């Protein structure tokens, strides 16, 4: 038989994916990627439309900060565009070492290791530190990268209800004292914007001899002195064994890191699979992140501006009587309920000149679909008022308020 014919006649083994996508379309949950034309800014152009951007994690506007841009360009001129390999194989660049020293000093820990992303830092660390004989005790709303790390480790996973340290205590009480345990929470929960119960969980970790880990992806650059994160915000220095941060959100560039004791970091250099089996950042990324740390230390007024904008916008949404959940951070959900309604709210807002992404199941619970807003330091009052007016108009049209 003609081989081309046999190929054409072959049943598509991936046809079930098209069926899945059709289901999403029928449910109103199908998402097209919006294309950003130009820079990631507070006011930006997506799909040829100029809108107030409430969707990025660019909390401090650092994606386009002149100091970061110049540092990246200078590093590219000096060192080229790529690092060439995994750090354990082709040698590590001095600029990567410098970034780790700077992050450790920033986090007030002995050492730090940088990963390609926050996702890789969480998943790689949990999977490296735990084995199948261990137990992880995890908040039910912890980030997907933590969940994947737990699964990869093959440890037993015990989930406690969101921000419920009493429930975590009950889980811990049932476990043998000799068993190794990791107690883990997000510092700021990415879909709700509320803070983990860090102080209570640190006390539990000490009582039950757990390793204490916090994922401060959305807290870095936002909470604590100069944006050091929730460990600093809650005064928990020295009580959290594993601090994860990201360089991809408030820091404006890309990457993730773990800060902690020297032994932990040396161990991760030897056992964390994303560190061992994936190429390190281009030097421009490391240089931009170092410049971001300089900005946090030398221009902390940017963080003050972020919080002024956050207070203004949250108060505006609440005055309009939207359900904004329990947020305590610049992430403010506008909870619509059903997935299709949240997507419609997002689409109508976009038509009205505001980009705020709709989020539905499985990212959030089925009945808690929402539009997620993130205010940045770079928004002007006029832009935020414009967004509030659009929320008021569209929210009323859709019967949400
Ligand atoms: C809570 C949390 N942890 C980790 C990550 C991963 O960070 P990154 O974007 O640097 O991979 C994210 C980002 O989506 C997050 O929201």
C-alpha cells in the first residue's frame, strides 16, 4: 500500500484532545491567548487594543525599569546570550554566583540557589528533599508546582483545609514522631491574595519537628522590609527552613530561588533535578535580577506606591459591592461564581478597555470562578479609576453587582 495513503487513513490517536477542547468551548471556558504588542506595562496593547492591564505579576513595574534593562544589555554585550549548559557541567558563570550571594543576603540566610523558574524551584526542591518514606503536610490551595513536587517525591501527601493550622495539627498528631515531615504553605495565595498562616505553622513545625517551607513567589518584592517576603513580614527569620522566591513576578525578569542553610543549598546543587538537568539562565537574566535587588534596596518608595494603589483599588471594588474574597495583597479576586460568567465578565471588561483575566475550574473551585486583578506600582490613579468605572458598568450589566 502507498505509505502516504496509509498515513492519511491512520486514525488520529490524539483526536480525544479535540473532544476535550470542544467541551471547554461548550462550557464557555475555552481560552485564547491574548497577544501583547510591545512592553508589559500598566497600560498596554493586547490584541490590537489599548487597555488598562490588571493581569500581570509585574508588581513594581520592573519589567521595563531602565536599570534592569541596561544591566541585561550590558551583560549580553560582555558575556553573550546564553550560559551554554547546566551549571554542574560547563562551569557556572560568576554572575550566577553573584546573584545567589545577593539573594542570600537579601533573605538573611546563609545561602541561596537559583532555578530556571519558581515552578522549578518548588517542584525540584520538594522532590529532592523528600522520599517515599516521608510525609508532606500541605495547605489545600498551595501552588501547582508544590503539588507536582510532592507527587514527584512519592512522599505521602496530607492536605489540610486552607489556612487551618488546627486541622494541620490534627494531621501531625496522627503521624509517628520518627517520620520525616515537611509542612508547607504559600506565603501569598496566588488566586485569592490572602496570606498563609505562617506564624502558626512555624510554631507547629517546631512542636512536631517538621521541615518548614514557604513559597513566597507573590510575596517577594511586595511584603516585608524592602520586599523580603512574608518571612520578614511576620518576623519569622530563622524559623523557616526552606524559603522559595521567584524572580519572575515583582523582580521583573525570570527565575526562582531557594534560600536557607548552606547544607540545604549544597544538597540541592547535588540532587535538585531542574538544577542538574536544565541549562541555567542567560547572563542577561542574572544581571537584571541583581539590578532588581539594587532597586528594592535603593528605591523602596516603589513598594510604597504599590501599596497605595492596592488600597485605593480594593476600596473602590468593595464600595461597588463586588465579592473580593479575603485578599490581603495586591492580588484582588472579583468572584463571579460560575466559570462562564467569570469569562464573560473578563471579555466585557476587555471590550470596555480593561484586561483582567478570567480564572475558572480547575485553577479555582467550580463555584468560585473569578476575574483576577493585580494592581502595580506603575498604575496611575486615572488608570485605576478608569478600571473601577468599567467594573461598575460591566458588573451591573451582568447582574453581578
Ligand atoms: C504561588 C506561586 N508559586 C510559584 C509560582 C511559579 O513561579 P514562576 O512563574 O517563577 O515559575 C507561581 C507562578 O505562577 C505562583 O503563583
